[in-house]
């Protein structure tokens, strides 16, 4: 229950220990109401059951659903079916690594990065941690003296920072 604490009713506070569901927008929460529900309801399924049942009954029938997914709400079942229908079964779902742009970088640095499988983002992250450049500064924009004198000359230390940033649970 929310109770007004000022004379204009603008400031409110929670009281009573009951959870509440708000169905209209407010600066403190984002509520939506397509079913003409009251602005404030008890936070219980019974309060919105009629709106949910009327919505699921209005949905068109779709392909049969395996018994293993019968506990998923109807709207989610339709989404799952759509994903399964659109996904070609012959092609595995593999996420490709993002393209790493080595253009404009000295060959010595590129060679070290490739040998150790280090991305430009990992370089940016390590350099940023040490306070040399902001993390969003492309490596190509680093001072050439910094690249040669710090990144290449002190590669073991730089690589050590990079390895410390990697999340490798099997290494622990």
C-alpha cells in the first residue's frame, strides 16, 4: 500500500508490508495497462489472471509443443516456436569472433599479439587500467613511442596484465 505523505499527494511511501503492482507510468516505475486494470493492485496472480487468460485465449493456435515445454507461458511458447522455425537445423549456431583491426599497427606489436592471441581490446583494457589512455582510444591512435617503448619493450608485463583480466576458471 502506498500512502501520501504530503498535502498534495505527490510524495508517497510504502506502508503495511503488502506488495503492490502499479499499472500506470510514474517517475519511480514503468507501468503499462492495456486491460483497463486499476492503477494499483495487490501483487498476486489473481489480480491479473483475467487479463492473462483473455490474452492467451485470443492467440491463434500454433504448431504442437513438446511436453517438455508445457510449463512455459503461452506467449513464450510462441516465441520459442518462432525461433525453432527460423533456425536452420543443418547449420550449427556458432558465434564468430569480432574482427580485430591490426591496420596501422607496427609489425612487431601485431606479431606479439597474434602469437599470444591478444585482441586490440585487451591491449586497450590493460593500457587503460594503468592510466595511459582511455579505454575507448584505438591502439592505432597511441603514440608510436608508447607502442615501441611500453607495449613492445615491456610485452611480458603487458601480457601478464592481459592474462589477469581474462576470465579463465579452469586456470585457477
